[in-house]
């Protein structure tokens, strides 16, 4: 693997944690990865379309964007997306009338901000929800899981923001709560959730539509073989793995074909050379 693109991308999708930033384990503070600021500024200067898509679902873009800019990452809210962004489109397109949410207030805020009627376990309307959505929910209780499993067994559609067990932080890999919650509901119901975040085709199609490009013209850049690279390979995009997050160069080289990037770079700063943006 080298640092020369197989063909010049016309647009870029960046992962967030491990690629542009590192959060702390509680998602309370951010550290910008060296080179990230310069790359985003250069893309803006050259008017090359890009966006960041995180699998983190705790906050709406309107809340997370300002916090990222406070630590120096120059990304506008309209360039920042989460699994909630994809989920809202899916729920609307499929005509779901009420979604039972297992997630933080930020998850509900993100969905309702896009016109999706939501309810929580214990609400009067929860028994009528025709979809269940599991997202970032560190305070999830057995009552929450019971309510969600009950709706799924009664025929409600089952979705999740992410089914990834870990993500990169300043302190090493952190636990993905939604993965564990999904496992509990799945064990009870026998149903697997449909993922709205990475590596789903739903997410790849969303990225392609937002950038206005075919997937083959997009560089998907991330630190996780199970997330960004699986999405890139399955979707036909240009997969670029970085070693600034969860995966070393040796680990990238050992990946099976369905998770192997076209290229591996140390960090996004390398995009400033090697013919990526020229």
C-alpha cells in the first residue's frame, strides 16, 4: 500500500473520531489530529466538496459543530453528519409514524429537528411506535430494553445508529453502547437491526447524494476496517485508511479484501501531498 490515489477523488468523506479528532471517553472534549485543519481549509479553498460523517449519535450537528470549531476544526454544520441524519431520511422516506428512541436527548433533538415524531420508553405513545431506533445511550436501563424488544416483537422496524463495539478516543478504544443494546434486543427478539450509520449502504448512498457524486468518485477516509473501509469497498468508493485511530499499518495490511483500503496513510495531513488535491 502507498499514498498515491488510484484515481483522483472529486470529493471526500472523513470519519471524525480517530481521523479528524480524538474525543475523551465521555465525549466531553476534543483534540484535533495534526494536519486535519490544513486539509479542510485547502479543500474549502479549492472548492472541493467534502463532509464528515461520524458514527457518534449523541449530538445533533448544530450542537457538535460549534464545539468542534471551538477547538479549531474548521467544519461547518452543513458539512457534518451523523447516523441520525441518515435515520431521519430513512424514517421519513419509509413513512414511519412514530419512532421509539433509545438514546440521549441529543438523539431525539436531531430526529425531531428533521420532522421525525419520537417517543421514549414509558411515554403514552410508546406502545404505538412503528419503529425502534437504538443510538448513543449510556444510561440505558432494562426497562428501556424491555420496551424496545416488546415493540420489535410486535412488528416494529428495528434500526440502530451503529453496531460497532469500539471507537477511537484520546484514551484508547471506547465502548460503543448501541452495540451492546442491539445485542440484548436481538437476543430476545431474534431480529437484527438495520444500521443507518457506517458501514451501511444507507450511509454510503446518503454521502454520495450530499456530495453530488458517484461513490466511485469519493474518497472515504477513516480509521476502522469494520466501519469506513467496509462501507467504501462495498459501495465502490476509494478507501483510505489512517493509522491515527484504532488501526495500525500492520493491522490494515492484514485485513480481508472486503475491509482492505486502497491506500493507507499515517494521518489526513498526507492528503496535502501526493497528488490528492492538485
